[in-house]
């Protein structure tokens, strides 16, 4: 069924949204609108504005999780303060300016062209709720953001909720790379937890053309006493050098930038 150009529907419930979507299969769900261009000739003619669906604006905290509706604004999440993991706050603070963050949504960012939040959410083991007219499913952020085509969002499926484990890390770093034509949307996350001066877990991920994690490298440090001996740190850095050497889809400039970040943070945890 055809609809007038740029016709906008304002469904008040999921059932109403999917009913309209069934009538107009080419309709485009519309969130904050910061990543949309109505003058784009490829833009679908029908928009489904989700602003009136209350469930998509909800923020619910339990002892273990924070459930975030996909329409929650970036600044609303940032204003929650210390309950939001430090590395996620660091990412949110670097997304454009305050005016944009006041209208941009969490779900819109995840599905948008830049997807800044995808890296920290993957590092933090977030889960995404994906809903269709008939059912809903949960998928890990790691699986969702993998390069496999079958793991992403499907036709007429809606990202409705993000479930974030409320786990704080002893050492956490988020870095977004900038530098003219050398970088576009690359970023870096470093997480570490300790128990009685022993490294209990470490996670290092970067986002270039894909999100990458070197689990074999992490195993070198897990269970080691802190501060690390210099020899242990050097072994870890050399493992990453070899790992990055095989990542042919990334530029040498990006590989060097990633390695510099790894060296800086590992040697911060090393005895001199």
C-alpha cells in the first residue's frame, strides 16, 4: 500500500506500531532523528515515530542490571551518574555536543551509522531485546555486532531494550581516536578487575571496521599478581603486535594507535 511522501505515524503501542508496519512494510522506524536526512532520495516515504511508546522510554534498575529503553536519550543515561559504568559514561560524553545528546537515543546510536555505543556495550556484556509483531528475543551485544550478516537486526524487527550489567571495573579506559583523515569512528576500551592484588579479569577491545578482542592475549595476564613484572607486560604487548599484524583490514596507522594505547595502560599496571 502506498502512502504520501514523508507521511509520519505516531503509534502509541507496539501492537499499533507493528500493525502500521504490516500495512507499509517499507516504513522506517524513527527515533531521535540525528542520523536521518529527509532530503535523501533513498529515504523511505513512511516514518514510524516511536516517541509515544512509553515502554521505549523506560529506565529500570535491579540489583544486577539496568534496563534501558531504546528511546532513552543519551543525556538521560549520562545523568544517572555513578551507576552507569565509567567506560560507558566516557563514551557518552564524547558523542557530539549536549544539544545532540538531548535528542539522540540509545537505540538510535546503536543502530546508526557511527554506533559509538556498540564498543563499550560489547565490552560490558550488554544484551539487546529485539521484538517483532509475534515475538521477542534477546541477543548479546557481542553477537549482534559481529560481522556475520545473520546476527544483526532482521526485517521488521525492532530494538526495544538494552540490558546492561551493573558491574563496576577497578580500571577502565575509553578512548575515541581523532586526527583528521587518519581516523573516522575508531575507539578503544580497556577494562581490568583485581582481587587481593591479583588480576582477575582483563578485557581490551577496539572498534575499527569491526569490533575486535584478543582473548588469547588476555589469558597471558589473567591470574597474575599486580603490579606486573616488566617481562610479563612485554610478553603481552608482543602478543598484541603479532595479533594486530594479522589484522589486514585495519590500517597501519590505526594498528599503531591501538598498540600505543595498550602499552600505555599495561605499563601503568607494571612495576618499574
